[in-house]
C-alpha cells in the first residue's frame, strides 16, 4: 500500500481533512500509518492557506488501536531504539488547530491519537477506551496522562485499570469530547467547527492553542507567562491591526495570517 493511500487528504477552503485509510484493519496505527500521517500534517503546517485540519477515520473506526501484530514480538531495546512512540510527539506538536472527527472505535492508540487533537467531535456510535491492560501493558502515547487531565483521575484510573470502554454519550458527559452528532453527519459537524476556527486570525489561533495547551501542561505561573507573551506578540501582526480596525469600523475583518 502506498503512502498516498494510507492517509487521504482533501481541502475545502482553508480546512484540510485527513482520513486514516486502513479500513480492513480498523485503522490500526502501524508505524507506516503514523509516519504517513506525520508527513501529511507537516505539509499542512507548511501551507499558509491551511488554517485548520480535521483528522478522521471511517464510520466503523477512527482507530482501533496500535498494530498489535507489529508489536507482539518486540523487545524493550527494540521499542526504545525504534522510537516508534516518540514519533507520535510530532502529532501533538502540530501548531495549527486540529480537530478529531471520531466514529466507532477509538481505542488504545486511537483514543490517544484523538486526545492529541485540540477538539473532538464524535458520532453517537463512538467508543473510547484504553484497553492496553488486557494485553499486559499500559498506554504509552499519553493515555494515562491526557485522559486523566480530560476526565479526572478517578474515572481515568477505572478505564486504564479495567480496560473498559465508554460510549460517546458518557465521553460527552465526562468532558472528553466537544460535540455529539449522528453518524451520518459527524464529519460535516467537525468540518463546520474547523471552518469556524479557520475564519479567525491564523496566527492568533496558533498562539491561543499554545496558551490553552500550557494550562494543562505547566504551572499557573508558567502558563500565565506564555499567555502574556503571546498576547504581546500578536500586536506585531497585521491581523491585529485589521481586527481592531474592523471592530471600530463595524465591519467583518479580513484576516491574512500576517
């Protein structure tokens, strides 16, 4: 299978949709698929016309987990030297707004991949979980950390220790996902949300993302310093001048990403 087939890409205006494309394997996250996804995200990051990205899978599965067949015979040193999991950090470091559109299974690495995104729109059939305990291992791409920050330590502990899954409705109640939609329209709902974000000043969106992420990853003092730095930096952009001028002139702003 070629790289182009592993991740499909379509663009509408300022929004690109990336679709994981291993349907027969329920989008199991093989090293090749992750590398292809990273390459696609890097292309989006380099393209100034792309202001937001939607990441999705099929209606049956966003991603049903890591490729267990590829991992079953691995050794600790082999895992360490391959840096397979460390490569995932490039996804989490993507600078532009990234929205997961999840339907069906988002388990193990699939749940971790969804949580690396900035927002999650889920269909009513979505299921989330970290079942690694059933394989004699634990999550290794942020499942214990991001899930705890998203839904709290007690619920996260239960999911990680039992390997249980939660429904889309439960995930919404717990605060893991932003929006629920029917399976027929979950992708369109995510794309509408992405288009709404893409209308805003692109540089401000990127620096706002960095500041919000800092709230979960740093102390209050460090997060406030990042917020204030980014606030000041945006006064050096043309979009800030345009946004405030448009407000004063009572007209919609036209942001150029400069």
